[in-house]
């Protein structure tokens, strides 16, 4: 008698996935050819480019291009795993010519690499090059030299390649018909990756540039080695590192952009030149801006690039898609969940098959109808539903302040008491962690993590509503409007918007969905889901260009925007706001003394008493974009 082999659900899924990937890889090798070429730019520099061309000659094919600083590897005869390991495989099934290019100065390409190379509006000579001109020259060569192309080009990319997609849109090449910047690096001082409102995101910056920024011989096919972290607990590592001066010593003297970060501590002309929105004028191709509601790296970029294109190019085809995703999750096979939060369906596959692929098919192949007729296709977490909206933010929102009250309450009514404040002691020696777990790499799931660990700390203020009697939907940017005083001369302010689940809440069948044995339900009662969090470096409260110290114990206004929110607080839940003055080691510690923090010594770090006022004269509030 033969015994059946029973595999655990997760292992069974892995076996099926590998079999499918192997099948896709075989199909692509049978139906595509690969060629590696150098494409000349206008200044004579040559960029290394991998071209995957369908063998099918029954029709002419569009070109879909990805420009990247992360390598078009593998080099040589082997095919890129991106053609089978991601939704790119669908483009191969559609017989696209796939082009992957190493950007100037990276990997096998010639020239000098410049991080977020500034856009040059008025190019006068062939030496006035930027990423837009490089894209123009690459497209021009491809159209004229690749056999059997149909004269239509699209560009897409996620994160840093999202920035290069943005610059492609500014190239002005007539063959470029459709561009999709996804989680695009847009503004590295105000909101993306390495700074938020002037606060330095040291953990992402150090882990990234200690490898990516290392100088290497050119050309090269060999990737950089990262920093040798001896401590595998990131909270412990950055706390023991002490200061940004210490991190600079660990980084060494060879990484140019790291030194540039330290040399430009405020929003000066150097930073302003690197704002990708400067290039977003006279945009001709159809635009599809894509991002994640819970993107820990470039949430700011997607929302704000879309808004800039709308403002600076009225009437063009510029569409926005924001799903319930971490960084790049929309290109994966699984968009059902992030961390502990479930979304009720596979949102990634839905997006790929209903938005992105039809978008490029329509504009590059003339196939089908325009798939994204709505101006904004936005997933609202909490209710787990897609909304098709005529504009973003929606027209039917009311910006309504909710006020902090004594005893940790939140109310729509302005406080009436004459004097009232809540206070905490912020101690840089014991900063508030950004997540409860002990781990090494920065988590993606912190963006919707349970915040109960923070509620229990004495250096975190917690305010919440009564149990909601009806659904409350937020759609748009949130504004923190705080009246504060501090005993020092500088401080950070972290504001967190939180959805508090009912005590009896459970996800049905969660165990089975996570690949564990059994079914039933997964208890989530009392979960404090982070919906949106943001930090503001206090010294920039009046101007990002000109920081100013606080006057100790003087009541001052700190007002700033949080990235947009699309979330429904369901009936029976509560809305919670948390306020704290550190978010470690996500953001570097503020010494709470008005100094250049990049040059601060450990002796500059000091405790401070932080007060948040909630009385009639000084009524701290959070302005919420309520959708009716």
C-alpha cells in the first residue's frame, strides 16, 4: 500500500511556485533572445544595456525600459530573474522588448555616477547632461536600432528606478508614450528615504550607503560589500554608536554622498536642486504614479509627485494608484497582508492585471481600453475596499480638527479650560523605539504595527476618542497643529494616527492563510494599528531653510503635514493619537539642544520636559481630512 506524502501548506505553496517559475523561465528562453550593448550618450559616454527581444516576428513590438543603479545583471548569456520572478513575466507573454540599463557611472556603464542627479532645465551644450537627457538618448538609439520595434516606448521602475522613471518623463522624446514612476524617490530632505521634515533617517541611510555608496572600479560586474555590523540588534547598535559623528567615522571618508548629507544640514540650494518635481513641466507621456499606503521608504514621493504633475501640467493623463502595500509589494505575488494586518484579497495581483499591464498595453500596443479611467484608484485600509475617485484628495472631504483634551481624551470640540497641558520627559539616552521587536534590518511592517508597546511608556502621550458610533473615513493629508513648550532649545515631535481595534476583534481563518496548521481565527483584540506616523525636527518648524532654536518654556507652535491617509476607522473602533519625541533608531536622536546635529558631541545630548498644551488659548489638534 502506497503512503501519501503530505506537505505543510507553506512548503506545498513553495513547491508550486518553484515549478511555475521553472516553467516560466523555460518559456522565456525558448521565446526570447538576449543581447548586451553599449548605447552612446550625447557627450560620448556609453551606457551598458541588456535587451531581451521576442523571437516572434508576426508583429512589431513595443519597448519597455527600466533604468537602474542596481545593475542589469546577470551579465553574459544568463537571463534576468526579473523576467520570471516578478510580474515582468506578463510583459514577456505580451511580447514586449524588455530593456534594462545601468545608469551612468554604475556597474558596467561609463561616466560618473551622481546621486539624484539634478535636472538641467536649459541644456546649452552636449555636456549639459542629466538623467532626462540620458533617457532621451537611450530611447532615440533603441528606436532607430532595435529591429521590429513599433516605435512606442514605456519606462517604469520602483524606488530609485522610480526616480529615473520620473526623469524619463521629463526627457521629451516623442516615442515615449507611457511612464510609471513607482514609489519614486522625489524629495530626500522633506519626506523620502533619508530625511523626514529635516530629521535624518540614519538607519536606512547608513545601511544603504555603507554598501551602495562604496567607490568601485568601472566598469564592474561585482557588487559592493556592506558594513560589517558586529551587533545584530539595531536599537543597540545605533544607541552605542552614540552620535552622527561616530557614524561618519564608521562610514569612512570614501563615500561622497554620505559626506554631502553631513555638509547640508538644512534645506539649502543643494537639496532644492535635487527635488525631482523641478523637472515636472511640459510632461507629454501618459503617467501612472504608484505607491504604497504603508511604504516605509518612499510614501512621500508617490503622493507628492502626483500632486506636482497635476499642478504643473493641468489636463494631462496623470493617474494615481495607492494600495495597501509596503515598498514595491505591488510587484510581488502576495498583496494579501502586511505584518499582522490583512487586506481581504490579493491586492497586488489585482493591481498588476487590472491597472498596470492594461495601462502599458493601451498606450504602447493600442490594445484594449484605458484601464484607469478614474483619476485616483485608492485602497482604503480598515474597510479593505478600492475607491475610484475623480480627484485626490477627494472633493467631498472636510478638514476638521480633533482636539487633545485633559485625561487623554480626543474631542471634536475645542477645549474650554483656561490652563491645561500634558507632559513627558524625553531622554535621548532611552529613546522610544519605532517598533517593539528586537531585530537587525528595519522592518517594513512597522508602518502598520501594534503600538501598545508605546502606549505603555511614560515618554509617550496617548489620546483617544470614545468608541466610534459610525465609520470614520480619512482621505488626504493630515496636519499636526501642536502648541508646545520644551525646557531645551530643540526637540523632535512624532505624531502617530492609530486605529484601536475592539477587544473582541479576530481575523477569521488567519492561521490557514499564514500557512499554519488549523483554521479558526487569529485574535487581534485591542490591536493599535499604526495608520500613519511622521516626525518633525522642531528647529525647522518655521523654515526648513533657516532653523531656529526654541525659547525654553515658551509656548510655541509646531505645525506640519503627515503623508496622505486613506483609511476607514470602523464603527466600534477608536481613533488614537500618540505624541513622542524620539522614533529610534528609525530617526537619529535630537540632542534637544540647538546645535548642528551632524557635528554634535555626546555631551550635547540632554533630557527635556516636553509639554503639549490643550486649553482654550493653546488648543493642540490634529486636522483630519474626513470623507463624507
